[in-house]
C-alpha cells in the first residue's frame, strides 16, 4: 500500500469521525421538522434558496450542539455500550479538536443564518445550542429524571427557526408545533432509556428507565403520547389545516397511542417489553405528521 493511499484513508477516517460528532441520525430528524414548517408558514412552496440556506444553517447548528454534547459526555460515553465507539472515546478525535470543531460550527451557523435568513432565526439557533449544551447536558442530564422533559426543549427550536426564516416573526402554529415536539420527546426517548437501563445506571445518569420500573415508565409514555396527539389536533383549527393533515394526525396518532399502550401492557403483565418498537414508531409518527404539515398547504382541500 502506497503512502498516498494511507494518507487518503487516514483523512477519510478523520472526516468520518468529525461527521460522527454531529450525530447525523439526530440531525435528520431535526431537519424533518424544519422544512415542512416553512411550507406551512409560506402557505405553499417557499423560496427554495431560503429553504436550502435554513437547512444548511440548521444542520451546522444541530451539529454544533451534538459535538459539544459528545465533548462534555466523553467520560460517561466510554462506559456505555451504546456510545463506546464514539470518536472521542476511541481516540480518533482529541477533546481539543472536538471543542474547536463545536465552537466553529456554532459561530458559522449563527453568522450564516443571520446573513441568509434573518436575525430572529439566527438568535433562535444560538438559543437552541445553548439550551442543549448548558441546560440539558451540563445541568439537567446527570441530576434529575426530568432531564429529557426540559432538555428536550432544544429539539423543539427547529420549528421556530423554520417559521422565523420565512416570516421574520413567530405565530401560534409555530408554537403549537413546538409544543407537539416538546410532548413527543419523552415518549420517544424514555423507551430508549428502558433499553439501555443498565448503561445509564452504570454511569449514574438518572434517566426515567433507571429510576422507575417498566410499568411506571410505560404509563408515562402513554400519558405523553395522548398529550402529543391531542396537541397535534390543535393545529387543525389554529392553522386552518385541511383534510390531509386532519386524517394523518388522527390515523398516525392513533397508531402511536396503540404502540404506547402495547408497551405498557407488556410491562404490567410481566412480559418482556419491547421498548425499541415504540422508539422507532415515534420517529415514523413524527416524520409522517410533518410530511402532512408540508403537503397540506399545497392542496386545495
């Protein structure tokens, strides 16, 4: 193998490691909630350059928050099976390199959104980074079982950013969708905490799956799932949503609630719970709801 090939492979691994710092799978979910809101805010097809600019800025912002999170959590990540292959744990990236990368993305994303969208979208983006890094990662995560409830607010900001990018302001439909993601986050994440209960317990992170038994977690998942679906229905009168969104919110919401009840029933009966089924269902549910948010303004009914 030539020296040039070795160098190329080394550069490729390094680039891949830095991309991993941004948590690409989480990034995809955040963008799913940003672009459809821009369709709703515009009442149809928004300016495609504006969409692209917002997606780029939002991606950099979310990547920054994720990288900061990995930098701050590198001590516990080394002891958790789910996170033991992260680049800061394996040594592919140094803590100093990760910190510089995090700050660079934070600054670039804020400046980019300021000049390509507006000051409100840029400010909301910077606030999302602050909330995820400081409020959730540094303050709440290792101190309270309520961590994901309030820390999850950071994941709600993309809908506000998308709305602000189009309108330069905020309005009730954006706040309804903000509340929807806020209520959706616990029943999305708590099943994951059940799956990796031992991991979180080993590193003294009080996720609900650690501090409560399976049936108690299942009950909380049900309550938040019902609240999420109820919130999704509020968008119909508030934003004058049509048939596509209304049917989607009812049908997909019913399915999400069914899966939540299924998890609870398994736990109560002492059967082996399958929390990841609810975890994946929650992702599909949110994706379909926001697809409906994007499609609905394009149709006359």
